C-alpha cells in the first residue's frame, strides 16, 4: 500500500496548444493505502484518471488551490463523479465528495454549481451536492485516518487572488504542493522537511522579474527546496519554453542538489 503521488497534469492552461508538448493542466493524485486525494482539478482531469486506471468514484477529497480555470474545473468533475455513482455503483460511499477551497471561493462556489444545474429547485441534485469546506490560512484537518491536510495562503495574482498551497502529511511521507505562487512565507511553511515538493515553475529563466505576479522560476524553486530541506523536487506548471537541462542547471545554481525532476504527466513517486 503506502504512499504514491501521480502527476495527472504538469502543464499550464495552454500546454496542449504548443507544438511538441503533451502536458495537461495541473492536477496531482495522492494515494494513501488505496485512498485517493486530488490536489487541483483542471479541465479533463477525469479522463486522465481513467487513463491512469483510477476509478473516479474512489476520489473522496479534492483540494483546489485557487479559482483560475486551469486549476478549478470543479463542476465537470463533480457531475462526472456523481453520475458515475448514480448509474454504475451500489457503493453509497462512492458518491461522497469533500471539496476544500479558500474560504472566499467556498462562499461563492454554490452559485457556480447552481449555474450549472439550473433545474436544482431544492430537490433534484441535493443528494449529490458535494461537501464544500472553506479554509482560512493555516487550516488543518485529518482528512483520512493518519492523513493530515494543511492549507496555507500563498502569493498569486499580485496578491489579490485568493490562493493556497497544500501539505499532506502521511505515515509514509510528506507531500507539499505550492499551487501557483511566488516566493512567500506560505510556500516556505508548506515545503519544510517535505519528502516531495511539487513547485510552480511558470516563470521563464532570465525573466524572474515577472514573478511578481505570483509564479516562481526554477532557481527560486531550488532556493525554496534548499532552505526547506526538501528531499525531492518536482518542477511543474511550466510553459515548455526552457529546456529541462537549463531548468535543472538553475536549480543547481541555487545550491539545491537533491533529486530533481522537470515533471511530466503520469510521473510517479512512491514510498
């Protein structure tokens, strides 16, 4: 059993429009003793779960870092999961879903869901409504036996976009996911002593000055991993403009010499 992390999407919103790229928008599946937690829920992620041999009904928890569409295609995922339960499962637990969002987004999401289900007049879809959890900075919950989720505010959208990163602590290891962020205290808190850091790396080499919007470059990811004592680093959510060799050399230039990957879709790490 143990812990497995599967990259379902390591690209950005336009990855699939670039020649030579096969990376889908963001999403990472955390499997702990056969139970599944999804970090970010991008467009088409339900199809990538199927491609990986994962039953969508088995995903019981979804944590969304922020509401940009390449991270938060929630209505499609919810509809697919609950229709899967409705038409093809006698297991009542397969229909349960707990969704974690920054608090202000959790406040607004019911309107988004109702927009997708206008026939919901207080009856039809209520039994399939997900459990929406709004999180403040520093939110902590034991989401599965022995599995703790921590959510911390991070810096994105010039600091104006409600955004969080996540830390999953399990009996087998710690996984940290920055979501979209620039270098900030929240990212440092999440990454501390992580066995795996999945780091936003959307800023191009040599253009770190643009990172004020709320993204990191590979050297900044390396600095974060170095000072947080991270064991393994995945560079993800990047535009494919810089070669893997150049990105890795930037990480080394930051002084981080731990195991590092320019992550690809369907890459796994296991403990």
